C-alpha cells in the first residue's frame, strides 16, 4: 500500500489550512445580484411583450426594491475588499479576461438603470410624489416614450449580471468545484427563480401569482437538471474534480447542500407550486420564501465548498 | 529573458533558512511567508522515501492570477516575474482564489503580497535572498533564455518536474529529482 504524508511549513492567515479569503459578503452579493437580475428581467420582459397591465407587480412594483438590493450588494462587495481606499482602481481599466472586471462594469451600468426604472414607478407607492424640478419631469417624460428600448437595455444587462454571478466562480481553475461552466446558467436560473419568487410574494393578483408559479416550476426543473448535470460532469472528470464533488457526496457539505438547497430550496417549493396550480390551498408565502432561502443557501454553500476544494499535489 | 528557479530535492535538507532569509529581506509581516518548505513522506515503514521541497510562487508563464486581476495590479514584470503593485491592488482576493499553489496571501496592510524572485536584488546582479543563503546550495536561479545560466545548465543535466503542470499554468519553478 502506498501512503503519503505531506507536511507544509506554510501557515498564512486566510490561506491555510483551507482557503478562507471570501466570507459572507461575496455569497450575499451574488444572491442579491441574482435576485435583482431576476426582477429586472421579468419587468423588462413584460414591457417588451406589451403585457404591463396583466402583470402590474412584476412590471411596476417589484423594480422599486431593485436599487435597494443592488446598493446593499455593492456595499457588501466593498466590505469584502481588503484594500478599500483603492476600490476606484476597478474603474481605471477594463480587463476582458477578468470576470470581476466585467462584473464591476456591469454593476456600474445596471445600478443607474435600476434607479431610473424604480423612479419611473415610484408613483405606484407614493401617488402624491412630485419631482419638483422641470428637467427631471422632462427626463421622465422622455424615458416613458422610450420604454421598449429601455427594456431591451435592461434585459441584456440583467442577463449579463445573472450569468456573471456564476462565471465569477467558474473562472477559477484553481478551485475544481467552481471550475465548471454549468455555474453560469445555474446561477442565472436560480437568480430568475428567486426573482419570480419575490414577485409572487409581492403580488396581490391571483392570475399574476399563478403565472409566476408556472415560470418558477420551469426554472426549478432547469436548476435540478443543471445540478444533476454538474455532478455527472464532475464524476466523469479528473481526480481533482471527483474529489471536489465528494464534498457534496458524503463529504462535509453533503447534508447542508442536499437538505437546504435541493430539498427545501427546490423540491419542496416545486411540489407546493404544482399543488397550487392544481387548485389546492397553498399559502404562496411558503414556496416563495423557500425559493429565496434555497437561493441564498446555494450561494453560501458553493462559495465555501469551492474554497475547500483544491488541486492535489 | 525568462527568469526561473530550480530546487534540488536531493540536496535540500528542509532547514528553512530560505524562509527566514526571505522574511528578513522582504520585510514579510510576522506570521506570514512568501516561501515555505514541504516534506512529502511516501510509503510504509521501513520502505520510506522523503522528498523535501522549498516552494514559492511559480511565476507561471500562463498565470491565472494575472488573468483574473480586475485592475491590472497583478502583472508580468521583467523576465516573466509576476508582481503585485500595491497601489493598484484593491484586495478583492480574486488572484488568491485563482492560484492553484496558494502562493499569495493578503498583506495586513490590505493589498496582496507574494514572492518577487527578489527582483530588486536580481536587478543589482545579486541572487534572490533564498538562493543566496541556502547552506546546501540546492537552489539555482537565472535566465532560461541564456543557455549558460545556472538554471539552464542544471535543468539540462538533471531530471526535473514542475508542480501540477496539468493545471495549465506553465510553472517556472523546477524541482530536480
């Protein structure tokens, strides 16, 4: 039998014995970014399709929370930086090969767009809102005339933001668990699903809730498919990826992943939503909250488990 | 010009002089290290084999840390040496997560820090601190493009390996075996 004992003299804080460079800030931001992308996606989609009146919550109400989500996300990203006073260096250059650079510029574009989007709908909540200055009113009137082009810009940015949250991880060849291109579509699907769940929570219109329950069922099925696909890919790959998949197949993260993410976050809500479509009485708050919970757990578990996976040498 | 280093695993005794020399030369903060010694014990008693390696940044030719850096703080300097410019570094940790050798660490001042192959010494014609101080003279440093440099000569004479070349990083730290 061959045995191997490795002793390393290195004990750098946050690096050894297991990489621990990214904490709660990154997964929290990835969740909020995905949620914001999901809400903006549906809001813009129904404007492009010309169905504003059928989906009032998705188009008008839900976008009001997006700037809040993005600002909290941006603050948590800033908190994550170790060299905070230099954060502006992100905006002195564009690095096409660095996903983080892409993300920084996408956020730079989508945050102001989300503020405009919210401002156009602020009268939904505060009917007496007055913009006071005529130039703001002119800008508002101009924006209202350009709703469809605005929606196209928003929908493209929302998809980039949603995919980017996964690509941020998958670009790291050094962490085998993250190094799968499935993470991009998986995080996009999960972001759209959490967006649909948030709209369901806010909506008072039964028909709108039913439509989003249908959309959410489809998205959850896609997510389950992608997760199975991801593990098939890992198990058919090299030793390092087999080893990293074992974190979820008997290793340390098995119980949290399969119970919180797959069980409570995907399978239970999909069953409840199907029951609801079958006209059974299900309080919508239950599946919608579970989807949001599953979304946040997925980001946290993948962020931490990825840092625990490594090359073997 | 392509700077590289070779470490003789047959001669290295694991004394950690290279580690201390680096910490002193480069004012590495207490509790951190830019280079370190790894001992790999193979087999079952009494058939044991040991390999001792003095490891550091591999100054990869295809460096994932340079690719992932969003600001350009991680960059290639003279002879392919990978450096971090502290005033450009935002401390996001992308390069740390991208390094399969975990050769980087967050400096307590916020920016990311790592081995520089002692470029400040090399520019003066000196050897890197770890190479200069090694009591068994097990380390070789030089320019791979120069066939007469110490490192080129020893790599031609001896068998060698690099660490996880399958990670696609094209490491430039060679281990003589």
